[in-house]
């Protein structure tokens, strides 16, 4: 399978291990939420490695040291409601002072197209780095629409994190937004007739919030 340059599958033993438990239909909401948080942190380690650094100086117990610091106030986490909320805790554990935006999109069960019902992000879009969070990249419709909206507002530093992706979503997103990097924990086989990822993990929102 041809993987676009802006799409990266994070090959990490701990991610593989945790995804195995996340996929299991017998994993309950509490453990599912904890594992999504842990998997998010592992993905974030790779996804954030190229954030820009600002030079600073600190005093160690021994001497003065030149260090690099991330401008965390300029980082905006953008979970796509509702399943994206499950990834927020993991990100905030690593970047506790990040700002938060929220995008409400849901898939129409008949057309499988995204329906936008809420959009709220911090202003000064040109100064921010936006990290879009959605556990599943299936058709790609919701995450494409989210990035479209961010770009329309002037955002030019955007990256996306997904726990599991489908080839169809990968191809659609990377064709539309070749300048936006996507980090994922797994690239699955295909979408079924209901546009669910196979083998996938079911509906991430239902499993996170116990509504299945």
C-alpha cells in the first residue's frame, strides 16, 4: 500500500500492545478510556517532536544552561466531539498549559457525510499550532472538514492525531491536505458498507462513554 509522505504510522511495541486491548470488545469503558489516554501520549511523543523551540537560560545546581522551551500557550488542542474528547487527557498530561478548542461534527448515518454543529477555537489563528484529535480516521470527512475550517480562518500550522485509520480516510485526507501531517497508531484494512473501520474497534464514542 502506498503511504503518502504526510501520513505516518507510529510503529511502537507499546502502541501495538495497547491497541490489542482497545480493540477487544470485552474491554469496558473505564479501561478503554485509560488505554486511549495512554495510546494518545505515545502518539504525541512522536507527533510533537518537531514543535518549534525558543531559546532560554536556566540556572542548574552546577552552572548556567542553555535550554529549549516550547511555547505551550500557542498550542491548541482541537478534539472533534465527541470521541476526540477521549484523547484530551493524554495530551494535557504532556502539555498541561495548552489551549483547547472544540469542533462538533457528526456523521450522517444515511449519507455518511459530516454535519457541523459547533466550532469554537481561540483567536489569533496565525500564531497557533493546532493539534486535531480524533480516535478514528474512517472516511476522513470530519477531519477534512475540521482542517478546512481552520485553514479558512488563517491557520497554517496544523497536525492531526488518530489512533486507528482506514486506507480510504488516509487517501482522502492526504489528497485534500498534503501540507498537514497525520500521525496514527494503526492503518487497518478497509471500511465496511456502514463506513466502519475493519477490523477497527467499533464506535469509539460509544465505547468511551458507555453508550453502546
